[in-house]
């Protein structure tokens, strides 16, 4: 079973601080919602680690119009979401005909990038150097860029969207 990875990282590959996002970037939020919600009949699946689930404001979890699967060995039950003890178990719970997205955080990304099912990385590059305590793994030795968008200019953070495929 294949899946995609979705991440926004800064110029140092930083992705988070204090279990939240280090920047405010409305175009990236819109891109994330459009990409992971999709338009096909089957609901998309988003797979995330326990900390990323906890980082979502309660009003936004589970992420609407998507099947939410949380990877955790300490949680057993969550309202509106499935819980799986590993990425492989999460993939087994996902609808195989849905689009499947691994959406973070760092611990889950590390396993996802090394997984044979990892098909595409959707990377938003944030053109800033932010104070971060959580980082996306180095990937340029394993993935090649297949798409790059124009740059979006915003008052708080400029960004661009990229896709990468495994070599
Ligand atoms: N910029 C972005 O695109 C982006 C996206 C997502 C998150 N983030 C940021 O990333 C940070 C959170 O990342 P994080 O690395 O601390 O946490 P995380 O990966 O979201 O969650 C870690 C927890 O999830 C479970 N887990 C994760 N990977 C696992 C695996 N391979 N096998 C089994 N269990 C696994 C474990 O839960 P148990 O301890 O319960 O077993 C682990 O303690 C936050 O700052 C968040 O805002 C940024």
C-alpha cells in the first residue's frame, strides 16, 4: 500500500516548537486542507503521531472530512479517530482505495520516509529560519524534486510548494 507525506519545513528543516507550528502561513494551511481533503468519493485518510494530534486545536480534531488515524502505544481510544500502534498497523486500518497522507510529526516522518510504501513527499518550504525544537529528516539524498510552484508572498511567511519522489 502506498501513501504520501505532507510537511511544511523552514530553511533548517524545522517543523515545530513547543508542540505547535513555528509560523503562520495561510497559503500553506489552505494547501494542506485542499490536498488532504481531496475531491474523490472515498474519504482521504490522514495518519499522524500522538503529539501532532494533541497539537490540533480541539475544534479542528478530528480533521473534518478525512479519516483520522493516530499512531500511539499509549492511547487506546479517541473520539472520532482510530488508534494504531505503528505505521504499518495504521496503513492496515486505512481504506486501501482512499488517498493516504502521513502528516507528521517528526517521529512518524522518520519511519514514513524509510518505508517502501512512501510514494510522494508534498513539501512546503517556508522561507524563514524559525526557532524550532522538531525537525524533518534529511531527505534530499533519497528523494528527487519533480515539481516546484511559484513563491507565495505573505506578510508573515513566504512559501513555495514542492513534490519529491524516491530516487
Ligand atoms: N510543519 C509541519 O508540517 C508539521 C506537521 C506535523 C507536526 N508538526 C509539529 O511536529 C511536532 C510534533 O512532532 P513529534 O515528533 O514530537 O511527535 P509525533 O510524531 O506527532 O508524535 C509522537 C508520538 O506518536 C507516536 N509515534 C510516532 N511515530 C511512531 C512510530 N513510528 N511507531 C509508534 N508510535 C509512534 C508515539 O506515541 P506514544 O508515545 O503514545 O506511543 C510518539 O510518542 C509539533 O511541534 C507539531 O506542531 C509539524
